[in-house]
C-alpha cells in the first residue's frame, strides 16, 4: 500500500525563516524540521532540485582562479578590439589568448567536477573562434 503524503504549510517571520535556514545547513529546511520533530531515525525523502556540491576542493580552485585573474576584463578588451577590427595578432597576443582559453577550460572542468556533472567536450575551440572573429 502506498503512503499518502499530506502537505503541511507553516508561516514564518523573516527572522524565523533565516534562523531555520541557518540551522538546517546543507539539509533542506523541510528535512531539518522533520528530523527535529520525529528524531534521527526518520526516513530520508528524495531531494528535488537540491544538488549538493560534490567536490568543494574543485570549487575552491575555480573560485581562487577567478579571484586571482583578470580573465573576463582581458577577454572583453580583446573582444572589443576584434569587433573594431584593430586586434593585432602577434605571437604574444596569440599566446595570451591561448593561455586564457586554457585557464577557462580548466575552470570549466573543475566546476563540472564540483557540481557532479559529466564533462562534455566543447563543440568549438575557443582560441580558434577568437582568431576567426579577429580576422
């Protein structure tokens, strides 16, 4: 026989909601309340939509790289120059674009790993796309 589920709604003040959310930590607020009401032996429910971070170390690496780099600003400058038709591609510029693309790929890989997602190969190589836009 299947278990009938009856929804329960509770109105909270903003402060009560904040307190409950902080106390719940990584659990959903509903699961936290269920454990507090019925004890540790309560049956765990299937989580919907909450995907825990699987690899916090990988996420930390990505955030560290983003914090220490000027990738977005530098790529924006290069993109503006390419759109204006005044991007001179010499060996140094090509090396910097390739380096930025490599760093972005590494960050993407770490993010995918941290979020527990399967890594798919990008359909377009970023440095080639950038060079085509610059021509």
